């Protein structure tokens, strides 16, 4: 028995199925055959971009008969490859001629048991081997981990695999004089609960690679560079060892303050995926496209300063995704294209927050976004546009697509339920700009497409509003 195809993909794992599906999209008229040893294959679902080079997804197992008609499938095992003749033979004796061959059979971990198969030695290769490790760890008394790479460190610390420990307070200090270090430790002593475990660390990156999501992290003054692609959540915190007034001082020397910056340009500095607290920090976002992406939960920020580069037309300070909420107290956001971007059904409580020299200080990208400007101490200074409100119902008497207002109280008339408090505007070219619902910038754009635009391309709405 023989068959022919243009693309032959060998392997029914995530790589093989993703390869076949991608080929079907790129070459819809090509003949594609997926060869799998098992009738149950693994595919990716719920693919969501997290950063420019990072996605999160769920793994779904399904029968090959459920794969659809975009490509053919054959349940058999590869036995022999004749690359010169562009032909393979399966264990059942089927010969398949191909034009292109894609081998997605995976790798084999290097085990230290030699040629003998030892049931106590496990190599991490795929989801099945991870599940096997979980079952073994559930009853194991002693565990030996060989290797010091990312998988080994995360296995050692993972709260999903090992018994969860109590939260630890990590104190990150940079090299300094003895007296300075002692003063920092005295300040840390006032911030850490007496019963808490404390660990001294050299770099913030080391702490982020081993800590639990609910650990507390204290940073000494100085520049802390990270390349961080994980999520911060579960009631953890990141706090600087300094006083709030030093962070917000106009003449502040950044070298004397706890500064978090990124070594991965053109990305997002921090991704928050649950309840988290940032206090007394400078977030240097001048070399990234986005300061904070808040996906879920509540982000609380006290005495923080976010710095943008002041020249980008798309750089965002904080992006609050649907369902998430942010609480800012005594914070300064400056030099961004957009200081704070509120997506539909997100919420913000702002107290004594300053937006300075932003192209747009605050943008509300749908009438369901709610903002409480507590009291009247929030201010917009030297911004091209103080507040951008999109998708508001201006009433039948208003036919214009864009409305320019001078006061926040005037904007409240069009959305009294979701807009509370008051604020001040100083030397802004336009204080408030409202887009009528009929001319909504994000109309007919799905949430998924919006997220892809955020993480993979420029935000068109930031360009249109100037």
C-alpha cells in the first residue's frame, strides 16, 4: 500500500499537530498528512499572547477523527526513512512519498541510569512525563534533582509539585558600604513581620526565578535589571527600601532610589496576573513598550513612579485589562504616550496621582470602564490630552463624533455611574476629549484581536487620538 502527499508531518504531539495546522493555514490547497503512533493527539487551545515572545495556552487531547478536514491523519509508526527517494515506510508496511518531511518526534532527555531502565529515574520530556513526576512526588520521601537549569530550579521551588511553604521575605541588596547595608536591614526589619522567614539575595532576577508568587520582595536603592516573563500574583508584594517622599521628589536622584528596569527591550516590564502590591519603587520603562500589563486581579501601587521615554507614540504606562482593577495612591506617571489605559469593564481608584508630560494621561476605552478620582488631588500636568473617553453616549442632541471638554465634572454628566471624584488640569493642550459611541475607536474589534495588537504591534488608537 502506498500514499503520496506534499507535506508529511511525523508526530502526534503538540509540535506535530501545531505544525500540521499551521501548514494547513499557510498552504490551504496542499496535501498534508499527519502520522501519529496514537489515535489520541495533543493540540493547543486558548492561545493567549503574554509578551512579544511568550504565549500561554492549554493542552487538549483529542481523537484524530476530530481533527477536521484541513489535513489527513494516519495512525501508524515510522519504521524507515529513505531521504534520497523522499519516501518513508511505516511499521504496518505503508509507503508514503512526500515532497517535504517534518519530523516532530521530540527529544529524549539524558538520563544517568545508563542503558538500564530505572523506574526511580525520571526525565522531563512532555506533559505525560510531568504528570508522572507529580504522581511520584506525591508519595516520595527523598528526591534528588540533577541539573541546575530553569526546569531544575522551578521543579525545586514549584508550589504545584512540592509541598507549599510559608511565604518568605526576600531582601535584595546591591554592593555597598557596611554602614549602608546595616541601615537598609534596619529599615527592612520594620517592614517584615517578626515571624516571617527572611532570605538575603544578590539580584532581583535570581529572586524572581525561585520565589513563590505570594512572597514579599524588598529592594535596596540602585538599579535592578530583570528579564521577567512570569506572572506576579497571589497577594505577593515588591517594595523599595526607601521613603515615599524620596520617590516622588521632582529632583530625585535615581541612583539613590530602588529602580526596576528591563534588559529585554521592546517588551513589557511587569505582567500582573492576580492580586499584587508595588510600593516605594521607580519603574523605569524607558526601554520597553509597556510598563505594566494587568491581566487579572487587583494591582495596588503606593508611592511609585513610572518613567516613560517621552518620545514613543505608543508606549503605555499601565494597561488594565477587562475585569481587572488598579488602585494607585500617591503615584507619579510621566512621559508616556498613554499613562493609564482602562479597557472595557476594568476599574481604577486613584488618589493623589499625578500624570505629567504624557500624550494622553488617562484613556477610557469604553463606557463600562469605571474610575474613582478620590477627592480632588489627582492632576494632569503638561499633557497633550488629559483624559480620552471613548464610546460614550452623548445623546441625540449631540451629532458630533468628538467633543472637547474642560472639566472632569463635564465628562461625568455622560457617565455618572462609572465616573466619580474630581481632578485638576494644568497646562494641558486639551483637558478632556470624548468620542461618541457611533465613532468608537475600538468598535467591531474583538478582545482577542485587541490583545494581539497590544502585544504584537502598535496601538492604533494611541496614534489616532493626537
